[in-house]
C-alpha cells in the first residue's frame, strides 16, 4: 500500500512559475489582439477610427508587455 506521507510533493521553482505565467499571458494577449484586430478591420465603418484605435491599443500595450518581459526574465 502507498502511504500518503511517503509521496513527494511537486515543487516548482519560482522562476519556472513566473515563466509559465509569462507565456500564458503572452499567449492570451496574442489571441486577444488577433481577435480585436480582425473585428476592428471587418466590422468598422470608419477606417481612420479603426487605424487610430489599433495604433493606440498597440502603443499602450507594447510597453506593458516590455515591462512584463523584463520582469519575467530577471526573476
């Protein structure tokens, strides 16, 4: 019989958890951005507003991703 006290617990280093979280957030951002880009291009009525919205979105989120990347790689 297996004694529950003899089972070793799974331990992951903090660096691994941070990198996994980073990859998950980066993947979610990529999927969300692709959906946003497609919908703004497909369903918008004004091309100037569409272009401005996409520029502002990527200009706002790019620095956040840069900070996230630096944080994930330095831990």
